[in-house]
């Protein structure tokens, strides 16, 4: 019988997407064999950064992704093709959400512009009404008596 799964997360003042772990450390953190990480990289499931000399450097985000792969394959029974599809769909969803957010910001900007134009229209209309003379005040010249 297997014991409770142990999770180790490094907490430091380092960006979670900065490559800081060599393959042996990342493999240990993800509870995998280093060769498994190499295989996942070959399949495109993980893309570690590289040092100037070509050493793989894994970030905390990479380790978290490796744990997700492990969870999907062991606990959910997915094969690697299924994991790849999940990641593809998540990426697509993220891109589409970005587009939706952009469109929502644009729609709000247009709503704000419409409201501003409506206010200008109301102000212009109020100015026209304010300076409009009543029609009875205009008397044709032929009806005006000349004195003098």
C-alpha cells in the first residue's frame, strides 16, 4: 500500500516561470525519473529553459505542470495523447479568453464614447433651444411703420 503523496514546493523570491532547477532536482520535486522529463520534453509537453551551455533549467511552473501530467496519467487514467489534447484545449481557451477580454474592453470604450456623444448632443440641443427666439417676435418688415 502506498503512503500519502508528499508535495514539496520551493518558496523563494524567484519568479515562478524562471528556470532554476536542474533536471535531477525538478524530477525529484515532481516525483518522476529524469528520463521521464526528457521524454515529456521530446513530446512537447514541457519546455524547460536552457542555460547558455544547454543545461535544462526547470521553473516552478514546469514542476507544477509535471505534477499535473502525473495526476492526469495516474489518477485520471489518461494517456499522453489525452494530456496533450487537454493542454492544447487549455491554450486555445486561454487565447480565446484573451480575445473576449479585448472585445469586452473595446465594447466598454465604445459604450463610454456613445455616452459622451449623447451628452454632447444634449448640450448642443439645450444651447439651440436656449437661443431660439419665439416665432411671434419676428415681424415682417412690411408691417413695421416708419416714423420720421
